[in-house]
C-alpha cells in the first residue's frame, strides 16, 4: 500500500466545485484500496507570497512547514487545480514557492553539479480543470503552464514519473461526463497513480 498526499489546489474552499469533487473521488478510491491518505487544502492555509529572494534560504513559516511534511512522507502526490488565466492559480504557485524554501525540493549544487532533486522515489500526478477543450490547451497552447510545473517544479525535485490528467469543457450540466470523470479519479486513487 502506498502513502498518498492529495493537494487540493483550488484557492476557494467551496466543496461544490469540480476540483473538490475530483479530489474527493481520488481520496475515496485510495482509501477503499487501503492506501494511507493525507490531504493539504490550499484554501484553508494562510500564508504570504514571497517577495524577497533571500527568504528562499530560510524555512517557511507555519502552516507551510507542517503541510510540506505530508509531501515529504508520501510515495505519491496528487495535485488538483483549475486553470486560471492560462496557469495554475497564484496561491498554488505561491504554496510551491513557500514549500520549496530551505532546500526542501532541491539539494544544493556547486560549480560542477546541478542541484539534485530530493523527492526521488516519489511519483506525482497533476489534475487540471479548464473551461476550454483539453485538446486545444494541449495542442494550441502547448500546455505550457502544466509543463512548467511538471518539469520546472516536480521534475527538478526528482518526482518520477510525473503524469497529468486534463479535464476540459468543465462548465455545464453534463452529469454523465462528470460521473465519468469522478469514476476515473476513483480508479486512479485506487491505484495510487
């Protein structure tokens, strides 16, 4: 059985939005399969955005310090978030910045070696919801913001594999499509993927 951490990356805490339902379906599937699950709820955390690069060398304040330990302890990290203005919400990116402080994701490099990822042995999946068709996001826009997190944050940190699931055209009343998405997330949770 795996240790799973689910980061609910929607900055709004309303349990009625699709991101919350997708995260819950994943958690339910993981728990039913016997996996150990921890959760981080971005909407419940209070923290400042970084403005001084010198702050990266110091550990983050609470509650980030405690919450990032859930990431350190997991085998698999799932992050669910909406696409806002072509990217992850600013608070989610701010959380990653705060969590990365004091070499949490990367060990120091030197003149001959690049910084090393400290999350080796962990896998990750990013689940992003959006109003546009997912195929348009991937082909026309190149899924640039998703790739930035996959490679620029998780890839460098050593997560492998880093996979993603894109749910496009999420606005509307298509109950059958929503049920299909929830079933997909439940199945991913059961496999801790």
